[in-house]
C-alpha cells in the first residue's frame, strides 16, 4: 500500500507532542497491516469531511485520510474537539 502525506498533514505532524508522534508510528504499522483493525475505529466521514476516512491515534487524536488510486493520503491530524467542535 502506498502512503502519501499532504502538506497540511506534514505541518501539523511537526507540531505534535512526541508521545502523539510515537503513537501515530505505532498505529501506522497497524494500519499498513490491517486498515480495519478494531483499535483504529476506521470509519467514513460525512458532511464537510465526506471525502475522508478517520482512524483513531489516541483517545483524542484522529487522522483523516483519503483513498487514492495507488493507496492512501494522510491529510489531517488533530484532536477530536478541534476537528468536530
């Protein structure tokens, strides 16, 4: 599976606390092995985020991604309250 990172994601990622970056790395390994592993709570989004799917990184952190022809592109990483608030 090919994984790309949107510029917005890269900017957000650089600002993350190190513990969240470590947890993302763990979840990325899980995602590559099985994108629908229960721990990820992978689901389609609706409304203004309808083109994205979401996975859980921690209890509060989420990653939004798009399915592309070659794989996926991670687009947004932020807290649940920032994304849905």
